[in-house]
């Protein structure tokens, strides 16, 4: 009658892990829907706007770094924001090979009036963990993640055509 079988402990831990995933996914889904309804853009787009607000005139690579996303995924989001006239690009005066990205006045207003994104909140929560804990969490999540050899889009942002599941590039 003393201790429970080990399989119950594993089951309990698995249940806790899945509950944590559900909680994170739910938060992402709900904030994504409310962001689109309130501001007419996705949370990924708002996340990029807020990154540009903090670091205007930066390059695509720096935006990717600031959003912890690969450059190709950020490029898709930046293109959509440019189409919505929320940001603009220009060639750098210092290095003609480099594009600088700036918010337009409309993009600036939107980034200032919107609350912090769920991605920003997750980054803060993860940053509050110790370095060893962050590395351990990253290693464990990577082991649990579904195998994927391509870069992933930003949360709740569509993948470009040709990169959707089952449509891998050669």
C-alpha cells in the first residue's frame, strides 16, 4: 500500500507535460485570435513589429535573431507587413548590400498600442530559468519534437507555398 507503481508516476509526468503543452498552445491560439480580431494582424506579425520598434533600421537577420526564428520565416512575415504598409525597407547608407527595415507611422502606432505578445511572454518565462534549466529544457523538447528537417514558421503563421507538410522541397 506504500508506493505507487512506477508506471503511474510516468503516466502522471506525461500527463503534466501534455497539460503544459496544451496550456502553451491554448495561450498561443487565444492570443492569436484576439490579436487578429483587435489589430488585423497575426501574433507573428505583431511580434516582428515589436522587435522593429525596439530596434529600428535593423536587418532581416537581426529581426530573425530578436524573434528567435530563422530568416526565411521572418522574411515571409516582413513581406506581409510591408504589403500592409506597416513597415518599409531601404538600402543601408553604410552598406549598399544591406536592407534596413523600419516601421511606418501606422506600424509604430500599432506596435505601441498592442500589449506584449505571447512570444515575448514565453521568452521572458524561459529567460527566468537558469542556464542549465534552459539547456535541459531545450534538449528534452528537441528529443520530443517531431522530426523535421526544415525551418519552422513563426507561431500561427502560414508556411510559404511548397513548404507545407508533405510538400518538401527537393
